[in-house]
């Protein structure tokens, strides 16, 4: 009887109800699919009946596990892509850390010029979708191996070698450039916020400059560097678009591209198993990172004011170096955008004569002899459908993720310290640990069939909304937790005393006061969803195409003009929205949790 | 009559027991202070009575109504308990003007326009905030914000007013001013105040009764001077009073009821009980408590000491004296200055020295003391 009363009393408080509901829903949407995918690796799928003799669809089998790990072809199916993935991820880490670290040091600790401009330009590749640079690379350096040459060959007449144009080298350069800002933000943040007294104290004790760097600065920055390495590694590992664009011409396979091939082809069982491997690696890496981050906090480097760190004088190098960096940054940020624009007006790429330029890919009606008579972008109804789908999807994802994130924040902060709140906190962050494409595979496996009262969702728009919401919930719930946490409980309790209802407290008190934080919880998922490819690509069907998947298809078909036009459009939307978010809220995707 | 009765209230956070079997009655129109070191459960107690926190067990009555009962499944929300709550950080809504801050709650309680208007005028007059009604909280000073918060809390005429360290965010001067205002407000509003603080001086000066807590348990619930003069245990004696009471480790040397002798490292005492019937065992360990003002300094004798340090503050002077390795704090009225290391006499003329049991801390007896300097040896 007392127990019943206790439960009734508990459920009278909205935070308890929210906590309970969210725990149930998120367990269903995040944890259960993990079990489902494990099951799928032991199951015979209909397309595999031919190879697994005498079996029927749905039978239990260890075939996938055997062939992936110890089978005759396991080298090509699994170990080679795994090795490539590791190689790409490690090299990417190296490039990103060195580049980001040098820039961070230059900007925070030297008297280099254009600091503000350099910082904002440097972060740009991270805000842009990762495949932007890959497309730009192709525009520049593609050679006749796959068709028309790129700008570089067209301008100089020099044929780029295959290793330079495709495969490992460009993939690591592009990914390295894409994740360097991440290293820049993390390391720069530590350097900037590091209490100058820490270094000054050493100076007063007569330690030399180099000794200070070696014994004070580096040990303090080290945890940040380690954590950056881990995050870049796991992000590079789960990157799909870049290796797909740059690697496929020379059949350079990594785990994600292999996952895409097998799942879309005849061996979904392999695909699910590869996804599982990626999830395990990703989860391991990010768990290690959490431990490191926890340790870093204990350094408490962000205590004092770091107003007067003495900057290194670059002397004669100052101006040339500043200009060199600026030009370099313009080359990797603004120039790619220009190539997209230019390419979208060219009939055949690599030909820079005037008659080769046309607006027909924008407003033409389509000619049967060019690209299967596909009409220009502005007249193409499929483009509009894709655009509409993209916008609709991102708006829904943003509304759902944002609202749920706010509720997560409310429940977690109000019930702070309880088992339920800690569980919800971790659960809502968990999708962040899952590589996008593997997560897509999970949902494919989970919702391809009817589950309880939920009908089969494969091929519907709803599944895209669902996965987008769950995948970006970590951004939204972090924003929500921060917003509610900063507010403090008293502000809301002051209204409870007057009997203000929960709904009114949210709408009239909490949201208006924390509107900036709340808004960023809505906008970050929107931007992320707009530029997402690998999360959705396994789940779209012709009727639910979105811009990014269309871009991917155009690129596969070699219809570069359309691909370039779309990419230009997406990049502009993402960058301008990011600017808006930045202005309105001070939050920015680059200040998010990375990924 | 808004009398508050708390019966057997227990609050656990996970495995941590914040409040254990709390049993107190707060009389109508009282000004009761919950006092204790941080983490003693005083704020939790306040939040439980007001309904912001639900106890794990127990019953709470306000004004004869059962507002919480774990066994009966009753847990009225704060709004139905007819209480006001003043928060430590004021919790003013930053996006509303002062006037809106005051009226928002009233609108929600469905007050009509004229009554609301009247109440705002009344309160802004009482708290002298008439000319701030159109301003936003961040345009006000700490003291002004405090007064607005009080106005907002008083607006619906709560029968009981809860205050959670309301003065701790103010500077020292303003704090003393607001202390006086709160005491006046208590009389003018004619309601029951429950006040949380960790500042013993605030508790002493404001309250009609103090509930002194430690680790989730009530140590003593009595009038301020009662606690000061008759603490139930060593913790209460130490927590209340500034400068802090002197405590000397002693052991019983002679347990004859007519001739009790206690020895410390450096001193030899005769203890004469005034109240309490100590049955002392020879060799048992005790703490002797001497309030600083009960240690008088004299020109010469009966006990010879040395001045170790002196802290004159104008109105009074705190003198730390030393007898071998024993240091005692004494308070002298007036701005006297003593030369450090000079010789000075000390006398123990009060009959209100405390004898606490060393292991349990509880008070065994109060009585008078004298020191046998010869046995104790020369300083």
C-alpha cells in the first residue's frame, strides 16, 4: 500500500514522468536495435540463400562470422578494408593534430597577424560537409582515368598521377583538413584558457622558455591532444562520403564503403557484422576518451585570467607567414566553392574555353544527348522533391530532437544524481558513439520488419526522421542540459510556489530566459541533418530522396555539374545558418561535441 | 493558526541519509531558525516543509492540515500549502520587470486586477521599491533585488514564510540592515517565519527559537539564549557563540561528589556542580567548556598566565592567553591593548562552566571552577 502511494506521489511530479517515458522510448530506439543487429549477424538473409546451401531465410547461421573473420575471402571482404580504415584514420589524426596544433599555437601564442580571420577561415572546413573538400579535390585533380580532366590538368597540361588524384593520399589530406579545425578548437581552447600564472610561476622560478613548454605547457595540453586524437580517429573511421568519392575510382575500400556495398548488394549479413565491428571500436574509443576528458577536468586549467601571456615575437617572419597562412586557408575554403560554381556551368570539365560554358544545367530543359536529358536544376522536379524532402526532414528532426533534448535536459538536471538521471544522460549521448552508417544499418535491421505495434518503416519518410532525431539527440540534449543547469532550480521553484503549472513554467519562465541555449538545441540538429549523407543513405528509397543522397548518385553517375550545383547550395545553406546560429546564440556547430 | 508539525520525517538521497527522524513543532507566529554547518540537512528540511522536496518518510502538518504523509500517499504541491519561499539567490525572473515579478504569481492565483494593483502598491510601499517597478532585476543592486524578492514572496499573503539563507549574498553592512528589517517584517506581517542559516550570529539575533542540526539530526531545539547558556552537547556549545567556547581535555582524578577534581595536561581543576548530577568515574575523560566572557583577566592572580596574542576591535578585545601549552580565549569589554608575552592574571568567577562527556559529547553538568595553581605548577 505504501509502495503504491509512493509511486503515485512520484508520478505526480512532471520530471519523474518525463524521465520514465524518455527512458522507455530511448531504450527502445537506441539499445534494442543493438540487439537486433547482433541477431542479424547470425541470420540467413533472403539474398544469401544461394550461397548458404540448404538454408531458409531467417535460419540461424554462423556463416557470416566465419567468412568475415576466417573465411577464404575474409582478406578482401574484411581485413583489407579494416587495414585501410586504420591507415586512413591514423594518418588523418596525424595531419589533423599537426595542422590544428600548429595553427592553435600560432594564433594563441605568437604575434601573427589576421588572428580573427585565420581562426574563422580555419574552422570553415569543419562546418562544411566533409565531402565538400573531396568534391573540390576531384574538380581540381581528377585525371583522364575516369573521364574529363580537372582544372589542374586543364590549366597546366600536367596529368595528375592516380595516387595523387584518388585513393589513400587525397582521402587522408581531405579528412585531415576537415578534422584539423577540431584539433584547433580543442587545443586552442586549452592554450587560451590556460591560467597564465601556471607558466608565469615557472618563469619566476627561473625556468627557461623551452623548459616551460616541455614541462608545463605540453603536459597540460596533452590530455586534450589525446582526446582529440581519439575523436578524430573515430570520426575518420566512420567517414563514408570522402572515401566513397575519392576511393571508389581506384577501388580503395574502407569499412564504411564496404559496409555500404555489402548491405546494398548480396551480403547484408556481412554488412551487419561490419557495422557491429565499427560500433564496438567506436564505443571503445569514445569510452577511453570520456575517461581522459574526466582526467583533464581535474587539471582545472581554466581558473584564472590569462590576459597577459607574453606572445612569441615572430620578427621578420611575421608578415610573410601571416600572408602565406591566409592564402593557404583561402585555397582550401573559398576556392573550392568557386570551383563548384564554375563546374556547374561547364559542359565538359577540364575545358576552359568560352563555348564550353552554359547555363543549361541550371535552367535548361534537358537535351537528350547530354546526361540522359536531365533538365537543369532550377527546372528539375526531382531536385525540388529532394530539396523539399531535405528541408522537411531537417525541420522535423530539429523540432523533435530539440524538444526531446530539452526534456532530457529538464529531467536530467531536476533528478540530478539519481540512477535514472545518470542513465538517461548516458543513453541520450550514446548515439554519438555510433558511426553514422553503422547506425543506419542498425535501423535498417530493426525496422525492416514489423516490431510490435510499429509497422515496417523501411522506405518511409518516418524512418529518416526517426534516425535523424535519435542521431542528433546528443547535440540537443547537451544543449538542453546546459540550459537548464545554468538556470538553477530556484527560478522554477519560485513559480511552483505560486502553483504555476509545469507547461506554463516551461513556456513562460524557462524557455524565455534560456532562449539562446534552447534555440541552439534546435538549430544544431537542423544544420547537421541538412549536410548528412552516410546516416541516411542506407535508408532512402526513390520516393524519399534527399539532396545529399541525390548528390551522391549524381556523382556516381558522373553527372558532375548537378553534383556541384547541389553541393554549392547545401554549403551555402549550412554556412549561412551557422552564421545565424552564431549571431543569435553564440553557439556554433564547431563548438559542439565534434563528430 | 499556522503551526507546523513535522513527525518522524526522513529523507534519503539514494543511500545517503540527509534527514533522520526529524520531529519538531514550529509554533504559530514564531521566528524559527534552522541552524547548522553546511550539509546538515537544514535546507532539505525547509524544502520538505514547503513541498519542494518530498520526504522519504514521515508526516507534515501545516495549520492542522496534513500536507505530506508517506503512509497515506499525501503530498500537496507547494502552492496548496499556502507558503512563501525566499531563495538564497532571490530567483527573480530576469525577463520580467519588478512589477511583473510581483504580479505573475498573483495572476496565476487568479487575483483580479484591482486587488493585484492594491497589493503591489502596498508592498512597494512597505519595502520601499515604488520607483523600481518598471526596472528589470539586473538593473537593481543586491539589496534592492532582495527587497523585490521579499515583495514577490509576500504578495499572496502566505501564512508561513520560508527563507533559505536570504542574507548570505549581501555585503556585511547591508546584511546587518536587512537583519533589522526582517525582524520588523516578522512583526508587521504577523506570520510564521522559518529561516535557514549557517551564521550563528544571524540565528541568535533574529529567532525566537533555534533548531540546531548536525548530520540530519536535531541537536537542540530551544530559544537562542537557552542554547547559549545550556547547550545539550558539546557541538551546540561550540557552534553557538563568537569567539568560540574554550574546550579543555580533562580526566577525572578524584570522583568524590563533594570534591571533584579534573586534570588536564597543564591544569588542575576543582569542579563544583550547580546543576546536573554527575556520577563520575575516576579516570573517565571529559571536555571542560569555558565561554570566553567567563574568563576574566585581572592585574594579578589568582591564576598566572601570559598574553599570547591580542585582537582589539574597539568595542571589545579578544585576548588569547597561555598557560604552558594550554591556550584560552577571553573577551574583555573596551579597546584595551595588552602587550604580547606580558604576564597577566586570570580568574574563573562564573558558575556556568560546562562539563561534557568526551565520547558522547553530551552535557553532564554545569558548575563553577577553581584552579589549583600549586598543583598545576608555575607558568
